[in-house]
């Protein structure tokens, strides 16, 4: 009798332990699912457009390569292509000037964006340095292999051939896709057509970070904000991209 009672008692204990185990597993799965949901919510980044602030995009007045896409929209697409390609941050000096597609720095985002619009920004910068060296104080001896990949030189170029715009990020309608943002002598970025809830623009840039298009307008102190204007560029400076 004692032996049978012992067996029944053991079975009851075993069943109880099994129930507790299954309950624990169920709760763990539930917690994991909730954690994944929370994680997905956090990772799902929302953005706004100018229409959300009752603002309109400035139309592109130029379509340099005549492909039916205005310059500003082409610049944006070119910058996004570079962002999707996600090149490794590599400031190495390159013979011939152009780094491999899987390599680059902040300035490479810009010439690749302009390439999408049909412009050869490297040749344009080189041409302008030859024509007006005094406008490029950081250039002692012209070097076509690197001049177009230096922020101060691009700043000088866009200062001459761009519309000068506000550096106040809260002037919502003044920040448009394809605009150029300068952060001192160290960094350059392109404005996206996405905006945060305050109305500040996202930027597309490369300093080695994970997300190349991001809510990062305050990366540093903004020293200049330009919108390229092809009408200001002399014919001898303009240069089309040729594969």
C-alpha cells in the first residue's frame, strides 16, 4: 500500500513540475514576443515630408542631362544610391581621384549625387581651381586626385555657384532635397526630402555610421547651406559626366 501511495505521490509531483515548466516556457515565449514587438517599434523610424508642414518642394529648374528628372531630384537619388551601397569609410588618397564604389567619405556622397544629374563635379572643381585659384585658399598646388574630395574646396565651389541659404534648421521651407550642408572644414552632407517632427531636415552623409540617411542635421555646427544653381556656372566650368 505504501509503495502504491508513493508512486501516486511521485506522479503528482512530476505532473506539477511539468505544468510549472510548460507555464514558464509559455511566459518566456510571450516575453520574447513582446520584446521583439518593442524592438520593432523602436527600429521603425518615422519621418515627415514638407507637405506635412504645408510647404512645397522647390522645383528643379535644370535637368542638365535631359533625362526627364530635375537636378535636385537627381541629386537626391544619387545620394541615396550611395547610402544604399553603404561604402566603407576610407579617406585614402586615390590615383586618378575616384575611390572604388565600396569606398568613400563624406565628399564622395556629393560627387556621386551630382553624377546622377549628369555632372562631373570633379572636373568642374578642377576647372574652377585652374580658372580662379585665389577662390580656393586651401589649395597651394592643385592636385586633381584629391582637390574635389576636400570639404573646404567644395565649400569654395558652392559658395561661388550656389544660392546661399539659411543655417537656421527651423526655417522649414528653406531646406530642400539636394541642398548642400557644410560643417566647417571637416564635413559635408546632402539634404534629404525627409523631416523630423520639428520640421528639421534629414541628411545623407558618410562618416562611417550605420544609417547614411538619418535625422542628423545637428551632426555639428552648420557653417553654410547652399543650393546648386547651374545658371551661375560658366560654360567653360560645366562638365558632363561620361562613363
